C-alpha cells in the first residue's frame, strides 16, 4: 500500500471518504465526501478545506502517516473561520508539524486576524508557493504581510513568533525598512498631512531608486532571471527596481504603523503593458495618484464615502480588495 492509499484509507475510516469518479489509488489529487481537497506531491500533503478546522478534523490529521509534511491551505476561509481554526489548534493537541498557508488569503490591512500562541509545531506561512511546495522569497507581498505591517510593535512581535522561519525573516525585513525610513524623516514631515508625507516618500524613491532598464524585455515583461527587480526589499537595499518594485516599496514606506498613510497598489495597463502605481487617500477624500512613470502628481477629487467603499475593486489584473474606487472612478490616463 503506497502513501496515497494509506491517506485515503485513513480518510475512509475517519469519515472523509474519497469521492473522485475515477477512484484510482495512485491519483495524487482528490476530493472527499466533505468537499475537502487534497494534493500529495514530493512527500507533502496540501489540504484545502472551506470552513473552520474543528477538533474532529485535527484528530484526522493526527492519524496521518508521520513521514509526510502537512500544509493547510486556508485560502478560501474568511477571517472569522481562520480565527476559529486557530482556537481549535490551541485547544486540541496535534502530533504533526503543520504549516498553515495564509499567503493567498485576501483581507484588509486592519483585519483582526489572531494567530498568537499557537503550539510550536503549528506555523504560519506568508510565502508558501503551491507550485513548488516551498516558500518563495520573491513571492509578491501577501495581504497577511501588509496586515502585520500595520500592527503596533507589541502585537507584531506576538504574531511573528508563530510564523515559519522564512516568513518571519521577510516580514521583519519589511518592518525594518518602514521603521528605518520613518526614523530618517525630519520631524516636520512625521507630523505633516498625508499628502506631504506621500510626496516626500515618492520623491525620495524617485531620487534614490534607479529604474532597472536591463530587467525588461522589449514587450515590457520582466525577464525570468530578473524577477527580483519587482521585489521591494531588493529595491530598498540595492537601489534599483522596475516600476512595480518602486510602487511596492512606496506602499511599504507609507502604509505602515509608523506613517499610517492609506496608500494602495493599483494594477492596470500602460500602453498595453502591465503596470503598477500607487494611490493615496487624503484627509479631504481626494486621491493622490503617484506613478513612477510620470513626472507629475495627479490629484483626483473623490466624493465617495471612504468607509463604505473601502473594499471595492478597481480595474486590476488581480483581486485588490484594498482599493477604494469603483469602476466609475477609474483614472483614464493610463
């Protein structure tokens, strides 16, 4: 009996019976009768279950073979479902080393997600790449990392202690960039309006971060060996990046606990090429558009209520719940 057969057999005994039409024991992806998805590859079992993970399911995990790695992918779970699941892990013993993947979850920067004090064998990942079954440091900054960046220092320290080594290392690097930049600012900037803070950070990036012309192909796409030019951490320390890297760095410098400026990434197109820029929401509900491909700022008057539209989607290549405008308020100049 191979490892996949063993896992399916355990599922059958525990009430999680495989429901594939072609119930081939060698098939490495399957659903069970509770609509839980499984993928087994390279001795790693990835499990995706919509809804919270209760004590019954944790006991099911405990019965799994000891030789496999277990990844719990919580992409489809809400914040409340995640928090209930974390309570289950705190209250129910598990004998397995488990990584909980939150790298693809979508929630806002102020979402109240709490994974403090998880057992030492339960770790949170913000970098997990499901294609490789490994953590990827070049993965785009996740919503979890943006969320942690806006926590106060005490809460931040509590949360990161429950993260995997590489996830903890990267979010601490990001946090340090935000903190160092804030300490670098003159006092009159620290206590200025959001528009002044944003323009100062934007001009600092334009002055100090060179554009990486060698990273792009003729059609505007990024060369395979230069994907790190989109990484904001590399942009800060190496002082070179493409527009995407510059925009993501600007968001780090502004949208954090210290600066507290509502800065958002916007994905769209410029001359039929994919492009990213930033928008800052000002105290008077105007929008400051900051684009490193332009020389000038652009302010758009916005009479939309800030709170009501906080999670609406703007024109983008991927889901961006933090963008505040609806489709009738798209800036036309790109």
